[in-house]
């Protein structure tokens, strides 16, 4: 590990990157540093530490907008929002614990750079859908802005989308503005016990096709249920298929009752109220069943597929390699923990089915030897490479983090 | 508004280009007669007209790819077009460019209720998608006011919104994937039925790129279940401040209405005179609040909003008791543009977005400008998301009035940027606001965007003259100035 640069202002970020360009010293960009193990491992001369760019600069609850520096902890932002009855609606997952870091350390910059979202992704969007504007410094050492602070904006290209999920390979963020939304007064989770994944996805599909505005739908198999910190779920020891509704009291109650009636034909039913629901969905969000604190050191893959294909995709892989699968997004998000890296089986399954797979957790040599992200077909890879070059012609920012092309 | 000087050598080769295009798209698909071209000379921004060199209407993705490959190889400019409803001149033709119409791509390819999505061709109208799925209780959420005519391809190009986008999002939040043909004629698939493709979010940057990055030949859209009930409130206020305060309090109470629209006095009067919606005429601001969802939720929220409105000094509150009454509340708002068209020979619709709390100040200064320019203005406002549509009334037959209206419009947009907003919330930059981009963005911002254009279209052949005030060669944009030996600030912490 070489020198660490810790700028305290946007000018200093620009200066640090300009210096790195002139010295041809690639930079690893970090803020909280909790997701260093996510993506292809880096071998950079220097580290650009953005953690000194910290703090919420603007929060106007009735305008639904918040601006903060990239090093601001998400937990701090969420606490501030909760005081006003608001939240980050994309429900950003706290990836740290899955990778072995303590909970609550992740920063806004990291969440945006990795486009993290949680169970509410399918109803409320991902980080990409909530970033309104940003300032940053490109690999040219130039400070630039894009977007703004208003909800509705089509002025120029939407570079916010391009930069969200770019894993620090295009620019170092210096200022981020996000849309915030009301936090539900009441949460209800309808539980179905004992279903197999294929039936679970059918039940979740039925719920998601209804007019009951389901905000999340997940399935956890029996073998992993003990890790869920909600007694009502972990004690029976059966698999759980969970469907969440949120909103004002009368509405959440009504929809919960209506869903229970509708899903009754799937067998054993139960429900969770607000506090238990929050604990349960946080565990789903952060993939609690695969945390290494209980000794789980398996490789973890994240598959995004058409929801109806989730169980099939998991089966194709688990037929060849021992492991476990957790389903979120009504079946569209599959978290797999495998006893071996399994890259060939995973890629083959995804190529057959459509969608993509990311190797979220694996030992460094495994991530160095395999594509962490889904390899892109030729023309798409060419476009991506040209975009990288346009922002960072000298390959200074997180080179190689996303794959071989960058 | 100046467009890039037409390339005479291309214009002189017209006959040869027509032949080449006919070899790719046989029969009626290539239009070269002036009469036929006339139908394509203008889009929704009617102040600007230009006959295209040639119109091509391909029917297959492969034809699109071949046309673009040919144009790239021969250095011919291309303007893509859906239904031509752009309000910013996004589909304004070029004298030395072919117009690539996607109107024949009008099929719904697949409806997948299990995965709550549909695959459609770009020429399907926005409303056509909903028509195709509503039998099963589903719909496509973004609803631009031109939804009966505008196409999903154009919606992707412009990132179209609508009155429900505060709650349901814009086009960019409601599409999952596209098939795209690049200017080099390569066919690329981005996304699909799954979410969040890895790699750079090309789908995100493509949406709203105004036809400058590629030609979309297929779109996968998300489908939502229709809410089971909808009710609306019609609330009058003695001042725009009181109306704005009410909007802030509704949102502050955690309520995100399906629709939240405000009109000022001139707009209220024009609309009422036109459709007799029963709007109160003694108010300065009128708010339409629409709530949707399960009946129990809607009824509960109607009461909450009613209480909030009364607390904000509302002078009249009506709650819809039937779908007919709800429709009557909307009738005036939906007819606001034609209603204004009735009281003035011409009107010019602006589209800035502002932080909502700055509304009273923006309205006041707009009124001052109105006096200064001697032109009337009526305002309709997507109050939930801060998107303001001032309608400037003018008469194009009076010498100099169009120019004055444009100047007035530009002043309003500059004001929007000054108070922390943006030039355009949903209509796009196009040719209309191209020269104002430097008000909102500095040179580095714009060059950063233009380099993305270069990544997709290095020769700058796709829809040139739109969005960017200055054209730069990609080689020039790509150049980088490195200052060797420059050290970071001495106070930069290093470890």
C-alpha cells in the first residue's frame, strides 16, 4: 500500500487527481472503505481517501431533497431522515457485514458508487433512481457537475445514472444530492410458511400482480431461517415467503388483510407488525443468512434475472455445486452462497436464462482470476471502454475494478 | 436559432443517396418528393421548420442498422423521429440530413404479466402500451400529455414525464431494457427483464439523450397494476404563497399524491372560460390534489389533505364524489394549453423546474417580466416536483413578437436556474434551449457530456445541432492537458 491522499475539499480532490495523472500513479478511491473487497482487486500506487469530505450540507424535508458529501455515513443520514419521518426509499443495503466489516460504516459515496439498493428496489427503484445531482472530479482532474437538486430534470445527458454504479472508475464524487421520501407509518409483512422456491415465486408473483402495492417480496429457505433475528420466524424453522406492504395505518392494515385472504390457498399464514417487519427486512436487505460472523466463508454471488426465472437459475447452479439460495425482488434477485467459486456454472446458467451475475464475496485470488461482473458482449464492452476513456483517459481511477476493460 | 451550416456536397449527392437508401429499404420506405417530405418538416416546436434531405421509414432493426452503417460510412447526418411531438425541436430535420422515422415499428412484441413487463417496438404510442395491457388491470405509468400520439421511442429519447411522475417516476424509472442501434450500425441489447445491469448504466444515459446517442428499436417497459380507486380535491387559495405552503405541508405530512397540480389566476380563467369546469374565479391559485390507491387509503388521505388545506387558508375546497366529478376537476387543467391558445393567437410553453419553495418569488418576477415585455403569461405548475410551465401569449403575425416571446422565455429559464432549478423538466433541450445550456452548465460540465456523445458517435452524425450550444470535434474534446511536476496543495493531507 502506497501513499494515501486525504483531501478536505473539492479543489484538493482535483489537485490530487491532477497530480496522480501527471505522475502516472493510479488511485484507489475509498471513503468508508467497507466495500474494498467488492469488485476486482486493485493494485494501485496510491489511495484517494474521501472520508474527510463528510457531512450533510442541505436537507429540506418538504422539498424531499438532501445533499451530502460522499464520506457521510448512510447510518447518519438515515437517522437524520427518520427524525423527520423520511427515508432513502431505495433502502440501500449495508454491504459491509456481508464482506466482514462491522455494520453501519458504509458511506453515501459508496452506496452511489456501487448502486446499492434493498428489497424495495423493485417498487421504489435503486440508488440510480434517487440520485438527483452530483459534483465530482473526473480522471482528467477536472471538477464538473451534473443533474441538480430538483425532482424533474432532463437538461443534458443524465450523467447521474452513468456515474451511479461506476465503482469509482469514472470520477471521484465530492457532493451528492438525493431524493428522499416519506417513511411508512405502518409496515405489515404477510408470511407463508414451508413453500419450496418455485411455489414461493408463484405466490409472490400473485401478490405482486395484485393492486395491493407490495413493496417487497422475499423467500428464505428453511436451512437459513435460524439466522433471521425475529423469533416468530426463526423458531418454527420452516422456509418463509414474505410479502411486505407499507403506508398509512388504515391502508397497510387493509392491504395486509386482503393479501392474507388472497394468499390463503398457499397454506400456513402469519404476519409481522412494524418493528418485526423492519428487523426482518433489514436482515433480508443485508443478506444476514450469509454473514461471515457465523463462520460462513463461502463465495457469494448476486444474480439479477427475470423474477419468474429465479428458482430455475438457482437450481441450475445448485445441481452442480453445493450451496444455498435466498430470493428477493419477488424472485428476481438471487443471493447464492456456494462451497466453491463456481464461476463457470454461474455464468452458464445466467447465459441460458438472461440477466447477470456478480461475484460479491470471494477471496482476493478468486476475484483476481475471475470476472467479478458479468462480461459484456463486444459492442457493449467497446462503448463502456470508450466512456471510461472519456472520463479517465489515463486510467487513473480505480483501474480494473469493474473488469478487464476499465 | 442557427443550425450547423448544411454540407452542400451531401445535398448535391441527394439522388445517389436516395438510390442507396432504396437498396436498403425498398418501396415506399424512402420518401424523396417535396410533398412527402413536407409532412416531416416540423415537430411540436412549430416555430421552426426545415425540409429534410430525405425521409427513410425502415421496418426492421436490420434495415435501421444498414441505414446507419451507410450514413456513417458516407458522412451523412441522421435525425431520428418518433411521432414528432417534441416540444423542444428534438426531431427538427436538417437540410443535409436524412430523417429516420420509426413509425413503422408499431407492434407490441410481448406481454409478460408474470414479470410485470412488456416488450414493445419504439413506434408504439405511450397510450397504446396501456391499451394493450389494461384488460388485465395493468398500465404503463408515465403519461405525458401527448400520450395519445407520442411514441415510447420518443419517450425514451426525451425521458418523458407526465402529471403522475412525482409518485410513479419518469420514463427512466419505468423501463428495463432497450435494443439500440449505434451510429456505426451495431445492434446492442441493454438490460432486459431483470433489474440493474452491471457495467456502466448505458440505459440510464441513453434515456433522455434526445436521439444523440443511438436509435432505439425495442423497449422493455415495466407494467404496474392500476390503482383501485382515485379521488381528487380542488382547492382554491387567495395567494400562490398559500398554495405553495399547502403543497409543502401535504408532502411534509408524508403524503405523496398521484397528481399535484397548481394553476395561477390567468390559467384558471382561461381554462374555466373554455371548458366550464366549475373552477372558482376569485382565487389566485388553484390546486388539484389526486390521491390513488385502495379506497380505504384514499378516503383517509382525502380527509387529511382537506384538513391541511383548511389550515393553509384555502378559500374553497371541493372533494370529488364520483369519477365524473374528478374528471371535471382535471378537465380545466388538461385543457389549459388549448384554453390559452383560445385567448391568444399563439403561445409559447416553457418548462423550467425550480425548488418548490421559490415559486412565489418566481411568479412575482415572471409577472414583472410580463409587464416589461408587454406579453401576457399564464402559469401551470406540476407543484409536487417543481416543474413550471409558463405559457407566454403572443401573436406571431405581429412583427417582432415571436422574438420577444422567446426572449421572455429565455429570461424565465435563466431565473429558474438562478433560484437553483434547471432549464427543462420534461420537454428536453433540443434546439429550443440549446443556447441556454451555458446558463446552467460551465464549459467543463458541457465537455464532460459531449465526450459521452463522442463515445457513442465519434463523427457527430446523429442529430447534430441539438442540445449542445457549441460543436467540438471529438479529437479536440479528448485531448488532455497534463501539467507535469505539479504538486497537490501543500496543505493536502498525505499519509
